């Protein structure tokens, strides 16, 4: 999930920075000092340390708009990813539940078959014993 979010933000940054460069604005020198991650500058700018990995405030209106758009796109991507993971988990749960129901049905059928075989064997033994029994004649 973090990798997907990082890739999306890097794509957004590359698109916005190329758009700014084509718009005639000059690239600032501190951009070359920044690390590869979005919102993690090499040095602190603004009012002190970064807040939650971001610079404390946007320097321009356009930057604020772009950050907002990036945050909305990232949130939508995370929502889609979490929904797809939830759907995969649900499908796996349903598959496992179906397999469990099949196993229970097979076990019940096997138990019933074993019971019927034992009952038939017991009844056959009782019938055989009754046929082979010789009546006792009373002797005096």
C-alpha cells in the first residue's frame, strides 16, 4: 500500500514539476537538495521542522492546490486498494466456508454409511444367532 501511494505521489510530482518548468517558472535550487520522497525535504523550510512528513505550509497557492489534489488522489487510491483487499478477503472467506460445508457434508455421509453398515451387521448377526439357536427340550 505504501509503495502504491509513493508511486502515485512521485508521478504527480513529476507531472507538476514538469508543468511548472514549462510554465516559465524557474526551478529553485533547494529542489535538488531534497530527497526522492514527496514531502521529505533535505532541509527544513518554513516555520521549523516538518509536520507529519510535510513542510509546515505551502509556499504558493498553486503548491497548496497541487498538494490538496495529491492528497485527494492518494486517499482515493488507498480507498480503492483497501476495498479490493476487503473483496479478496471476502472471496477467500466464502471459498473456505464452502469447502468447510462440503467437508462437513462428506463427513456426515461417511458417518451415516458407517452407522448403517454396523447396524446391518448387528441385525444380520442377531438373525443368524436366532436361526442357529436350537430349542432346548426339557429332559426329565
